[in-house]
């Protein structure tokens, strides 16, 4: 027995949702790249979704769920800038540890995966229409 919603359309919907979560996390990280705070504890830390496989033994189908979204443990970058209005008593500000190049690669990969899923759905739709025409 196939799990509810586990047709090709249900599987693709879950996978597309996962890619949207990846893109949103990267967009959030990019939006906060270069943000500055007056203390290390207040600095933005990048986020990453953690995915978990959901496997149905009866049908042999597998899909993905977002199990959680975690913050990076990367340390903020300390920069000496005594003239900055947010500088601490020692003249330091803290920059978000966001690697903009890595975030762009992550976003492009998620976008390509999403596009591949759309192509698979389009092909499935075409095959179903061709099958219906044969009747």
C-alpha cells in the first residue's frame, strides 16, 4: 500500500518544498551577510535545514522531510573599527560569518533541483495524457 500523498505528485511536492526551505535559508543568510553588531553574542549566525528521509517499506518509496533548522556554530568575525557607532568598549564590531559564495552555490543547487522536479512532473503529466489518448 502506498502512503497517502505518495504518488509521483506527492513525492515531487515534498521534494520541492524541501528545496524551497533550502533556498529560503540561503536567502536569509545572504540578507544578513555583512551585518554588524556590537557583541559576539548578538551576531547573526547562518542557518541550515536538516533533512530526514521518510521511507515507506510497503511501497518502497522514499521522500524527504525537514527535521529541523539549525544555526551554524561558526564564530563571528571580530573587526577593529572604533569609529563605528556599534563598536564595543575596545573598538571592535562583530560581522556575521556568512560565506556569500557558498550561499550562492547552495541557492543555485536548490534552484536546479527544484527545476528538475518540475521537469519530472511535466514529463509525468505528458505520459499520463498520452496514456489517456490511447484508450
